C-alpha cells in the first residue's frame, strides 16, 4: 500500500484500511455551507436540549450508552478497520468510552447545579449562589488514534452539561463519527442534538469559524496552534488536548517485573500511537541492566500485523513511519544504541518494536513526540534525576513512577510537571471517569473528564439576592459619613493586624 491513507477527490474522500489500503467507504467533504447548516440546526436544538434539564439529558445519554453497548461489536469492527488496531483493542476503547458517557450523565447535576456560597461578613445581607450554564453549541474535532474514546471525553461531557454537539472526526476515521451519529439518531430524539460532519482539514477550519460557542480539539501541537489562531479571530474558546512525550521513572526499589509489563503495554500498545503512552523511561542505575534485559525479552515477543492475533497494527497515518525513522536515525547518529530493532524494523506501515538506550537528551527521540512502537530507556542516578529529566520536556501530559514506597511515589508525582501521574501503573487514569485529563505546555490546556470536564463545557453564572438593606450602605452615591467611618475602622481591625 502507499503512505497516503486518505485520498481526497472532488467533494468526497475515501476512508482506507491502513492494513491493506482497501477502500472502506466514501464520505462527503463538508464545506463551510454544510458545516454552518449543521451548526444552525444544533443552535435550534440547543434550546430543546436545555429544557430537558439534568434529568431528561441523563435519560437520553443513558439510552445512548445502552445503544452503543448493545451494538459494540459493530462499532469495534469500524474502529479496527479504519485504524488498523486489533479488534480487542477497539473493544477496550468502547468499554472506556461508554464508562465516560455513564459517569457524565449521572454526575452532571451534582457538579453543575446551582449551589449556595458564603456571602462573607461585609455582604451578610446578600445571598450568594454559583451555577453553571451550557455554552450552547460545542464543536468537537477528534483524533484518529483513539477515534471513539478520546472524542467521547468531549462529546459526552458537553452533552451532559446541556450543549449540543457537532463532531468532526479525523479524515482517517470518519466512519466512527458517522456510526455514532447514526446510533444517536436511532434514539429518535426530537431535535439534532448530536451531528457528525466529515471532511479534511478544511472542514475542521469551517467548524472553527462556523459560530460554535466552543471548540474541543484533540491532535498534534502544531495543528492545535493553527486551530487556536483560527478561533482567536472570533474569540471562540478552546480546549486543546495535544501530544505528549510521557516519561516513566523506575526507582531502585521498584517491582521490575511489574514495571516491565506496564512499560511494554504503555510503549507498544496501539503501535505506540497513544498521546499519553510511554516514550521515555528513566531507570535508576542499580536496576538499569536488569530492567533493560527484561524489557527486551518482553518486547521481543510482540508481533505487529493485520491479523486478529497480532500484538498491534500498522501506523494509521502512513507518514508517521518516516517520523519514527528520522528519530531512530537521530538517536543512533548521536551515540544512542538500539538494543532491540533499529532502522531495519520499519516495514512500510508496520514497525517492529524498537528499544533505544544511551540516547542523548537533545536527540529528537527524546525531545519530540514519536507516536510509534519505539521507546528510549536511559540510566539515571535515582528518581530525583529522573524527575529532572522528565521535566525538561516542553510537553506535560502524563508520567508514571514505579517504586515500592508509595509515599515516595506520591512525592515524586507532586514534582512532575504534567497533568496526570500514575504510580505503579501506566494509563491507569483512563478508566476512572472522575479524574480530569489534560496537559500543560505543548500538551495543551483545559480538561476533559471528571467534574472539571463538565465545567469545561459550561459557563459560570453568579447570582446574589439581597435579603435586607445593608446596615452600612456604601453602594450608594449618598454615603453617610458615619457608615464610611465605621467601615474604615472595621477594615483596620479585621485586616490591618499582622
């Protein structure tokens, strides 16, 4: 097959199976007119969706969740065909996505309903409340590596918060977005609360300029910057979940067997095409050799391919193989060693596992996101040096720490500059809907999942209700000298003491 996974001709494009190059289906390239029409329909539907209230929206979302779960095999087939990942991995992705729909539906009211807050001493005559309102219409631009799980962190939480959604899936995995929209439509909702538009980057641009009230983007840092610039023209707010260069730290006292098992999964699962996957491993010197030897044995057993029994599939995006190749070349040219695989590991869209060691910290294999089945394992003095090297990255998505001393693990986690840390596991947060997810630096900003994810897709509304006239009324153009004098004395007595 060629490296071109999606061929765009005229007003339609073909979705291809990256394992074989077979055309799966053709989809329209929705332009500005089609996207604006979808947003206008969503705008009208938003009023109906808002009136449903938390209870009504919960009922619809739980029905949506149930419909997906009942037909999960069909969706898994679409995910596997478009991404090339094994069907088992596709099913796991659905399981995680459904859990997030369930959590968002069941917790939206508790998180977002209006609540009373303290008025404070000087405003004791006022009642104070904080509430949350939906933005209106949210545009979601999804990725291809986890085409169901990742965008669902924006779709489900936006819907639960009371917004309608227009979803633009990746041009590599449009069928997943179309499947979801069709499944929602099967519920026979009275209005188009959830819609999918398909196309290439121009469709995403059209969504950003369509008048939506917020954009939720997942993708590369470079593309996020372009999306942000487009949104800036209309002050459209944005939540961006971008790339990562996640580090794993292995302490001298770590359970090496467990660390190796998690490292294998975190680095090689989904062919390494995981934004929060393991790309750098820093191992304490006393256990470094043992770790590398055991990791090599573990990873060597993996077999990429397009069969149901394959450990992982191809590069979903054909040109990703060249990025992997260039990073391996850079690491080796700068003195790094390939203890498993190397340049000979690349076979078109398929890449055998690669383990690099002794890689200089200025190599692109360390500084840039790889998104392939390649991992760097470098020796450090201890966890403190590992933290220092981990934090040297411009990315700040996730990290993991392995140590039998969980207190030390939590202390290390507190020092890591990233959005999520797991101790003695990797990607453990993915199945915990209550945990917010997002990064810092080049990994983006804003949060999906959890209570923070629900608030991310809501606007804050503050309310005060005056219960009685203020004893000392300063909010008037006819202030009494007595009130001002007493207030000034209270200021000194209350706040002037050291």
